[in-house]
């Protein structure tokens, strides 16, 4: 039994059971994984009353602890939200399984038949806060990709997470998935997070889901590889040739559709030769966005506030935008290289050559031409679901879904070949 | 100018220049990169006398310092070895460039055209020992994949590395590649290695090439992602149904073709029902291999030595093998899961179902059926070259060549789409 008194031993022991479960999952056909997830979805739906009741206890405790309205809303579950969670698990069951896919194959001159085959990663640790739906979403994606998951949710959602986990695992078990395939860390002690981050060889990949301080801690301490993004300091660059109506629509959507998502625009860069800059800035401000401009922007639209040096490196996640007037494409690229966070950056232009230079030179996970940065989302990209967005350069970049939860192995089938 | 007095600043400054060079490389067409590498190859060939002379100084110093014969041989360059190095650079120039390759593409219902496009990783740090040819080999692969490289060779090869680097960069420069695309760390101070390992955001990937102590240090200290292998504790499992002649040929080749390579077999597992076990063990011993057996193996062949518990976790890199008699496939899989290093493991069997179970269940970068583990090599796999073999589960697994030195970005081309 896991011993919460010694987090390192507890994670090692959970990891060993997860590894054994992963060995069963790696050989499980797609249909069986999908069928088990459908049962898990139904099990969650059937447990809706218990889950909502458990959540009510978390909500009471959180309200007493003085959590803000936004955090309380993230924590809240009702019948509709539990139903959406169950739908999400069923939706993952409907995704095409990539495990076993042959990436490429060749026959060597000596007759050795070589192929690269997609396989699960193994044991994945998910460290998350607030939103209890991650318990179901993340576990479903891990299982469909053949991985075992070790989940560590936040203390504020402990009862909700336990209720969801119990329902999910009951369904999976009925479908033949080992119960150790999805384990919930039994303690919300912070030391358990530390033990997961250091569990090199036990956990193969950590995915943090939560606020900046959680992600920063994970990235700073982890010895296990991490897929995550810390910031979404995203830019829209409006080129001289941009269509003014399109520029306004894209900029307003990128900033204001939802200001709290990682794909929202934080900085607007406008080409000095773009004639409609004053109208664009005023249009953005008219939506209720606080606009902070550099000297050139303020000379065009004096009523906006002045941006401080720190504004260019700030992810507001709010109805605030910084605006700089730049000397053309190269200056925009240089600004993004200096201040961006390699998440999502967009250009608005009618000039295809300018667009292609931007798309090549801007080193971000997602680069867009004439589209809003708010499309940075696995669902919008057709991936069916996402477990997060990654801004690192290795393994998976941008929205991470089933493929990012797999790796490959080389398989060689011979007839006695020796190197000789 | 890089300041060796402050390694962190020095690496940051080299990294900034590397990043600027990478921005040029990312937009450079394949033909131009290839042409520059051909010029670099010719430049190395033309500088052969200077390189051999510089190497002679390193050799003298190394001999005085008492380096072993094997290490001296690794360090030694002569005209033939320099010619081979130049050939290697030219061979990389002939590889198919993957940068710009469209991995997949779709058109979303809203008309947004989405594609995943292969791009360089950015700035790659190579930390290596002894063999000065890595200076040319690794740099060529990095440049062909559009990356800038920061090379840190060992102190024993400092003059050789500088001579090779000077010739290489002169050729690249003549071909239009920025000189900062391949930089050699000017100091062999160990603190420079530490600074590279901690240069998160400056260096995107570290690849260590060298002995176990170097790789272990890199894996323990790095904050930057690492592609490497620490051990090659590789197994050959001989199933009951194995063809005896094939089993003997594969086992002898896997162990004895070259005992010092990471793909060599260290442990032989024999099914208890394999009738020819005594003959197989005697055949291996007859090649001059020291065989260390478990109790069952020694009861079959009493003249072999006894294996200690540590033998199953030891990479001999020598003419030594441990041998265990196991109770069939599942026991072999369990032994490899417990003692293996996720590098290369092979099965010899005439039973396809048994083989496929082994290939699925053994979680190694390379799994082979009826073939020698010594095929674990990028050249043998048709990759044209390799920068190393990786046993981690993320990004690239097994032999790492051009593809492993790239990542991808999502490119979306729209007509003004907003999320709304």
C-alpha cells in the first residue's frame, strides 16, 4: 500500500504498479481500450450524484478558505458539467488509436525488415489544480494511447477528484483495464509533487496543468521530461498590406474572445506603414481592452496608456494589450524572438511572400496567417482533445493529444542476420 | 568575444550568436546547405596536413599524460582518418533534407489550412571526448538539419578539434553558412560543460558523446533536454524453438563482433526448454568469451564461472557475457524489464507468435527478431549517419540522425478566420 509518509517510496511503489499496468495496456487492442473508456464514461455518468455531492464538500471548504470567484467557478461541478466530462471520455474512445501504427518501414540490403512502430510512452504523471475534470480528461487520453497515468490533483478538489477517479476506474476495470492504469496520488502533500518530479525512470513524462506558479515549479525541479507551456505571450503582427476589416476582426478576436486562455494575444505589433493603425488601436480599445502603447502608438492615439518595458514580457490573461509600432516584418520578427514565448503568433497581411517569411522565421509552436491566435487548441486543430499545449522544441509541440502521448520503437525482423 | 572567465556568460553569448545563425539556416534551401557541406568537406581534406600536425601535438601530450592505448587510438588522426572524416561530411551533404517536409495537413471546416512542417530544433550542444572526428560529424549533421551547433570537445583533443573546426567553418563560410553556425567552446574547463547543461532557453538540446561518466554527469545535471544512452545492457533471448545454428551465429556475433560497442550483447537468456543450451554456451565460450552463468547454466556447463547478482546489471563492453536459463518467454521479458537499459534486445525463435509477443512487450528503443544486436547503428538502419543512440522515450529513440535533429511547427493559413 502506498505510504504517504515517504513520498519517494510511495511514488516508486505507485510507479511500479503503473509500469505493470502499462505492460498490459501496450498489448491491448484499440477496440478493447475504447470499449473500456465507454464503460468509464457511463460509470462517471451513473455516479453523477455522488460526484456532485463530493464536489459540494470541496466547494464549501474552498469558499471558507476564501478562494476567488473565478477559482470557485473552475472547481464547481454540477450535473451538466459531469455529463460533459462523461461525454469527453466517450469522445476520446472514438479517437483513432495510433499505437501500432507503422511510421515507416524498409528492407535493408541484408534482408533485415525494419520498421518504426508507434508505441505508448509508458507511465505519465499529470499534476494539476482546480478543475476536477482533468482527472477524467487526462486519464482517458493516457489510457487510449496505452499509457498508465499517475494523477496528482490539487488539495482544493480532493473529494471531487476521488469521486471521479473511483467512477472512472470502476468503468475501466469492467472493461478489462487494470486498476493500476489510472492511479490518484492519495495525498495532496506538496512533497508528493516533488517526488513525482524526481521520479526519473519511474515516471516517463510529466504534464502539468494549472497556473503559472505550478508550471514554473515543475519546469524548475523536474528530472523527468516535461511537456508544458509556461507563458502564452502571443503576438499579432499587422503588416502594411493587411486588409483593415480583417485586421480588426482578427485582433479583436485574438485579444477579447476569451482573455484568460493561453492562446490570447498579449501584444499587437503594427507595421509603421499600415495606414489604418489609429483606427485599429481605437477599435481594440472600444471593446473594453486597456491598450498600452509605445511612443509611436501613443503619438497616433494619444489617449492610450504608456507601455512600460515590462509590458512586452507580460502575459496579461486579461483585457489588456500592449501595442508597438514596428519598422516592418524584420522588426516584428525580432520583437517576437526577443519577447515571445514560442506559443502562438500570427500575421495579418495580403502579401503571401511576407506571410511565408513570417511563418518560417517566427520560431513558435503555432504560427498563423490571417487567423486569430485563439485557434491554439487541440479541438480546433482537429485532434479531438488535448492534454495541454507545449512550447518546448522536443517531442510534441503545440496542442498535445494522442500522438504526443506516444513514442516509437524500432522493430527489426530478420532471418538470422549477423553484422559479421 | 566569449569570456572563458565566466562560463555562464560565455555560453549565453555564444548561444545568442548561435541563435542568430540558426535564423539564417532555417531559411536556407537544402541545396545551399549541402553545397556548403561539400565545401567544408573539401576544406577539411585540404587542411589534412595541419590537422594531422595538430593531432600529433595532442598525441604527444596524451602519451605523456599516460593515456591508455585504446584512448590513444581513439584520439589518433592520420591522413586516412582525416580523409574518412571529410568523406563523412560529404556523405551528410548527400542525405535528404527533411526541413520543410509537411508531416500532415488538413483543412478545417472553417477553411483554415493547417499543416505540421518539419523545422530545425535550433541550437544544439554537443559534449564529447577523445574522438576528434565528432567535431566534423556532429557539426555536419546539425547544419544539414538547419541547426546551429555549440561543440565542446575534450581537453585531450583540443588542438585537433581546433584545427578541424577551423577547416570546417572556413568551408561552410565559403558556402554562405554563418560562421556562428558551428562554434567550438574555446576553453576545456569543466565549468563550461556545467554552463551548457544549465543553459535552458539558450541551448535547445544537448547530445553527449563519450564514456559513461560523461553521459552520467550530463544526465544528472542537465536542465536542457538530453538525447543519449547511458548503458547498452542488451540481451539475446534464445527461445525453445530457435534454430541452433542461427542461435549460435547471432549470439556469437552479438557478443564478439565488437565487444566495445553499445550494441553488443551483455546477457544471454536461454529458454529452459531449448535443447541445445549446453552447446550454445560452449560455442560462445570457445570464441574466447568469459561466460558467467546462473546456477542452471552452470549445471548444464559446469566449467563456466558463476555470475554474481551485479552481473545482470553490468555493461561489460568486453569479451564477457552473463548467461541465465529462464522459464520461457515471460520470464525473459521480465528479466529484460528488470535489468535492461532500453537499448537493443533480440529474440531468436522460429515461432512467429512468440517473436511478436517479445517485440511488443520488450520496451527498448530497438527490438530484433533473429538478428544480431550489433545492428544497432544509424548506418545499418539506412539513416546515412548517426549523432548517437537514444534510450529515452521522448522525441527520438534508437539511432538519432537528421530527423531526430528536427522538430515541427504548426502552420495555419487562413482568410481572416476568427474563433468568435
